[in-house]
């Protein structure tokens, strides 16, 4: 089958046909765009006039007008600015929600109640002097000394102290110990008592409300029976309140002042160290010689009785032998 030949006239007709179809398609799209634009403008005008009329009457709020405008824009095909506005609103709401959540999470952390206890062992040159210096420094930073003991002399000297320091100065106290001598070991323990504190506060508040009500009832009592019952209940509530307040005060004291138990040990003195060099060698040699002499003397002492016995036996045998020979 032969392929048809394309002449110039046929090519021109094909081009004109294609261009005609393109023109029709462009025209249709232009009409659609103008129609959508016209509907959008009409929707905006209708919403604006309606909002003005409603606001003049005072029956519609700004939020309601905005909602109506959104619905009109969506029904009219105005989808250009709405997605951006909605996205901005959603982002703003999300950021606000995240901020509120972060604030709620940070608030309990700032109100945490923690009891810190610890211990440390330090080797120093003079334990008694050092414990006195530490006690003076603890009092200067707002702490106190609960217990203190000293014992021994010389290489056996030691001292220990139990101090209460502000919870914000625990690290500074451990750093202070390093200036006195060698810190052999140190440990800290933290106990979170936030829940216990909140529970005590709630119970104290509830008891205080109950006491106030009972006081009002007692003031308005008209019979001796009511007075006795109110006084009995009031006394019971007051005892419970005082007990809870004492527990809360003790808990607050433990939180504000951390407890540290510190032990000071004597650093070995130079006189207790074995000498080295020539003097040490001379001393070791003399000690070895003395030990050898002592061992020889000891062996001689052990063998001497046996030597006497053997000598006696040999003397007897010799005498007997001579008599037999002379006979």
C-alpha cells in the first residue's frame, strides 16, 4: 500500500484545522474563567452587603459573618485565598495549643519537691581542724551542724559531721571538700516528694475548711448537746490539722536543707613511712643479720642438750674400750 503524498495545500488545511480547534478551546476556557470570576465577585458583594445590613441591625456577630462569607466563597468557587487563611488559622491554633501544653508541662517541673541526701569520705592532714573549718563555712552559707564527733590521735585520728546545707549549695559543698584534702568517695540520693507534698497541702486545706464550718456551727449552737458535739468534732479536726501541718513543715525542711554526712580520716604522716635509699638498705641488712644470729643461737640452744648426751655416751664407750684393752 502506497503512502499518500502531502502537498502544500493539504498541509495548510491541516494547520488551519488544528489552529481552529485551539482557538475554540481557548475561548471555552476564557468563558469559564470569566464566569467563575463573576460568580466570585457577586458572592463577595452579596456577603458584604448582607453583613453590612446584619451589622446595622445588630443581630449577627463578626464570626457569623465570616462563616457566611466562607460558605459563599466556597459555593461560588472562590478557592484562592480561603486555603491560605485556613492554613494560617490552623497553624496559629496549633502553636497556641503547643504553647499551652508546654506551659502545663513546665509548671509541675518548676514546683517539684526533691529531698537530697548524701555522704562523703575525705582524707586530710588534720581531721579535727578541718571539721571545725567546715562547720564554720556551713553556718556562713545558711546551713547548720546537726551532729559532730571526733576521736583518736596521730595516725588514728578521725572526725565526722552531719550537716544540713541549702539544697542549692550541695554541689558547692562537695567542691569545698576537695579544698581540704582527697575526696575518696561521694554519693548523692534524690527523692521526689512532690505528690506527697500536694496531698498534704490538699488535706490541710480540707481540714481548715471543716474547722471553719464547725466553728460557725459552734457559734450558732442553741443546745448543750449541739455544743458538746461540735466541740468534740472541732477538737478532733484541730488535732489532725496540727499533725498534718507538722508533717508538712518537716517535709519542707528536708526539701530546703539537704543532709550530708561527711567523714574525715587522718592522712599518714611521714614518720610512719619506711625510709628508703642507703639508710633503708642498712637497716634491712642489720635486721637480716640479727635474724640470722638469733636463728643460729636458737639452733645451738636446741642442739646443746643433745650434744651433752652424745658426749657422755662417747665418754662411757671410750672408758669401757680402754679397760678391755688393758686387760
